[in-house]
């Protein structure tokens, strides 16, 4: 059984497994899908569910970028765009 990190997914409010960034196991993806299905309303559309998946993917990519050091400090971003 994988170790569970104490951080939680911002959108789904479920535990985020250590190292589950972009290389999530099939079981993890399946559990995320079930969690989305349990959290969205009965009136939700396919678009609503797909949006939740999209947001989860973007969060995972952002976390991966941060882990890989592919981020800039806020001040650096401000100075780049203020020119």
C-alpha cells in the first residue's frame, strides 16, 4: 500500500498519495474518478465532471513543475511582465 501524504487534493478533498503527480497508478486514477462522482451533484453534466478532471490534472502538473524546480518566484514574474 502506498504511503499517503497528509496534503489533500484542493478540489476533491481526498488524500494525495506520495509521488502520484503525473504518473498516477490506475488504481489512483480510478479512485479519483469515483471521488469526483461522489462529490458532484446529481444534476452535474459530463462537462462538469470533465472540468473537475481537468482541474485535478492542472494541479498535478503544477505540483510536478514545483517539485522539478520549474517555477519562478513571484517577484521575478512581476519584473518580467512589468517591462
